[in-house]
């Protein structure tokens, strides 16, 4: 028995660890692109620096009913935003209907009491523009009558919607958006998927450094 455990620790355990590590590397090197050519907010935002290009954006559509959206905002803020707001490229973009600026002012002020909101961006647009932006994501979902979506979406630097093709909780395996009402979904799925993109960015930067050294 003692001999078995010695052999196990010397040969089998390292092999198991290697397989586990390899699977982890595979997972972290791939986060599927579900659609491309997402409409850039610079097309309709008056803010000079507003853009999805060269940014890692988490986008939410909060709609005109502040009571419907408020819990989603705070879930997203506590679970995702506070973890990533200081990381390079990251931004949180809330799309809101024009005319709701005063109503959402209170929510923004509440956020700013306990959060550095430098990477939160609140963009107001007319209903047709909001629908056009949402449809450009290429999801099977629709906004409700208040222009609200219960999901948040990840759009990368090249205007591509990122998500999953092997999600165990969807019929076809595709996860286009992350339910903001579910803290467990934000923690266990969205957080992991954002980490994958940052892992990809890190590996890409390392490759570029190696190429420059060779030149």
C-alpha cells in the first residue's frame, strides 16, 4: 500500500494535475464570439469619448421604469463593476431613454455614495436608437415595452458580442446575456467570462512583447 501511494504521488498525481491545468488553459483561451458589428455608441452619443471601440464594455438596457431596473443596477454594480472598474479598458454602459435623466439622477447619486463611478457611463437615446442598438447585438431576445432587458451583455474592443456556446442552462447552449436579477449568474458566469477576456488580452500582450524583442 505504501508503495502504491509513492507511485501515485510521483506519477499519477502530476498527470492528473497536468490534465486539469490543460483544460483550464483551454477554457481560458476561448470565449466565443456570438455576433459582430455591434452598433457603436459614438454614432448617437454626444459625449466626446463615448465608444465601444478599444473598450471592454458591459452593456445594460435599463428602460423607463426605474423601479423595474434599480435592483438590476445595484446587482451589476456590486457583483461586476466593483471588481473591474479600475482595470484597463473596462467600462459599464447603461442605455436609457431620453427624458428620464432626472429620474435616474437619484440612482446615479446613490451609486456614487459608495462607488467610484468613473467607469459607469449613462447614455440617453430615443426609443428607435435604443432598439437599433439592441438589435445589433444579434440576440434572440427583445426589449420589453419599457425598453428594458433583464440581461447585461459583454461587447469586446472590436464590437463583437461575447458569450457562451456550451452553457448548461440554455436549450441550444448559447448564452448571449447574463441575467442581472441573478447574483449567482453574475458571479459564476459573467465574472468568469470577463476573466477569460482579460486572460486573452494578457496573452496577446505577451506575444506582442516577444515579437518586438525578436525584431
